[in-house]
C-alpha cells in the first residue's frame, strides 16, 4: 500500500498525496455525495406514506391550489411536501435518519448524517461563488455559510434565495448543502425583505427562522409573486417611484384605453419599479421608455407615436427613450420565462 508521503507510483516525483492521491480523495468524496443524495431521494420516495396521507391531503387542499396561481402544479406540490415533512412532521425525518446512520458504511457519511437532524430554513443572499463553492448570508442573523456540494451556478452576487439547508460537517461548522434545491428571489432583494419584516411585525413575530418555519408556504408564495411581478399592491413605492406612476397615470388619462389595458399597463410598470428598483432622475424618461416598450410589444392600441413624437411628447431624447425601452423589454421577457 502506498503511503500518503511516499513517492507517487506514476513516476512524477511528487508525493502520493500531492499527485494521484488527490484523485482518490476526490473519488471518495464523490461517493459520499452520491450516498447523501440517495438518502434524501429515498426519504422523499417513502414519504408521506399511507399513515400520514390524510393529514397531508388536508394541507395540500389548503395550499396547493393557492400556489398553483403562480407556479406549476409539480412545483407547488413539492413545496407542500417539504412543508409537511420538515415543519409539520419533523419526527419522520429524524426517525428516518436514525435508520440511515446505522446502514451507512462510510464513517464520513455517518458523520454528516448525524448532523442532518438540524434542519435550517434559510432566507438570505448568495454572496459569491463559482462551480466549486459558494458563500451564503442569512438575511436575519448575518451568519455566513459555505457550500461545496453542488453550489448554485446560475445566481448573481447578492441575489436572494429561500432554501432548506442541511449541515455539511465535512467543511466545518459553517458548512451546508441544499436539502432539495432552492427558490430564487428575482430582482432587488432588499424591498422584498423589507416587506417580509413588515409582515413579521404585523404578526408579532421576532425570530426570523421561527417565522419562516411557521409560515413557509406563505413565504414561498410571496417570493414567487415578487419575482413574477404579481405582488405589487402589497409593497409601498418609494416617493421617486410613486412620481413615475403619477406620470404614467397622467398620460393614461389622456389616452382612450379600456379598463383591462389600464390595469395591465399600470401593473407591469409597478412590478418593474418594485422588483428592479431603478434609479429615477426624471420620471418622464422612464415613462417615455415604457410607452415605447408598450407600443413595440403591441400592449396598447391607438395611434403609434414615432421616436420623434415620443421625444416631443415626453421632453426626453430619443436615445434615452430607446435605452429605457430595452430595459423594459428585457424585464418583460424575464417575466414571460418565469410564467411558462
């Protein structure tokens, strides 16, 4: 048997631990990751079982139709299952883990599983990362966590996310991994979190994680609504953004729009202001770009104004209008993708 400090048999001249010994370590870690994945997969395949079906159906009937207003049926059901198994019936997970620890052959797997009873409901931000690791920051406590097992690779720095986390003792006391994926907060995280804290205050809740655990499906619903622009009425606009809406309403009143068109045009702009939090130096510039976007996407009827006409109508340069219009177009495409 080759020792870790012996020369590597490949003839590179390096110590085994610095050469092919690394590959062995990586392969063992991959095997552990595979075992941990199968444990989670098996739990979801076995639960909720027949004994809990009546209780599960009650929660499902209450929440799944509500969640399906903003997401696909399979996604809605997955969140209801998470809520039921990890917040309503946590003993199911604890009992299951006890058996899996006994069955695990590798000491590393056993060590990780022994800590998995400490399930954490997480709301926070993706600080930074790459394909190998990621850093997450809890929005309530400011704690930071490190993830090396399948970290997210499609998130921007400081983007918000909601997830159920499990401890990963392999990388220290701050190590975590996802139980079953994550839900991203599309747009600026701060307005969403500000509204959530207002909801907590209204309900007399002080502890963030307890609130998430007690209101998990409500928070899921709010994240999706915020991310898809359907929660506009519940978040108060800043004074500068309120002036943008006033400017839009002034021009809407001058146009001959039906009620549905008025609702659609105000809703899209309102959701854009809430989720994207654009800097506003001149309300007319934002509304002019929005008006061109509405025309280009045939969201309004009536005489179509040329670039020159729009510039004269709003007192804004054509280049500024075009720039703002493209920003609205990108946002609109994102909304369409999220609602597919």
